[in-house]
């Protein structure tokens, strides 16, 4: 298993964070799975704090049950979990547009931490594991 630029797997992606249309979710998921990625989705409707976000995403990453949320603990577990179980994983955050509309600060802070998670996995993994985050929603074109 070798790390691959996600843009080579899903052509047409912009720079991160990857804001993707709900209408393309099936096609993108199928394409990613065909390239060896496991794709998991989580609904951001339950995110009301950064602790909620980190806990929910940690569960999708199969963090141990003792993880109680928080970004410090998230990063403490991140490398350990991926080193034990090398894999290629995409976590899709559904209704991200709703979260951004309801609490832009939470959306920005969460996406910033998740981009750091992607970079941590890339730098620590030596190409053996890969983690990406997609933000699904009914995104409006810029300028609307």
C-alpha cells in the first residue's frame, strides 16, 4: 500500500478542505473504494462543540472506548491507531454545509484540526497509511 495524492484518485478536487457536493457522494465513494480506500461517513449535525467533533470522528477512526474527545487526546491516539492498523481511509463529513452555516467557527476549527491530522498521518506513516477528510454538502458556488 502506497500513499497517493487524493487528487489522483478523485480528479477535479480543489485544495483542502475538500468541499464536495452531496449529489456526487455515490460516485466519489465508489471511485475511492475502487482505489483501495475505505470510506466512512459521519453526520456533522451532532457537532455542537469541538469535543463533540473530535469524539465523533475518533469513533469513526476506531479509537479506543476510553477516548472522551478533545483535540489533544485525538492527536495522541491518531498515530498509534494508524500504526497498529495501516489503512487508506476517507472520512466523509455529511451536512458540512449545514454545520458551516450554523457555526462557522466550529466548522473552520474542526477542518483545520482534520487537515493537521491528514498531514500527521502523511508525515508519520512513511506511505503505509493515508487519511483524508471530505466535506459533503449542498455547497453554493463562491460569489453567490
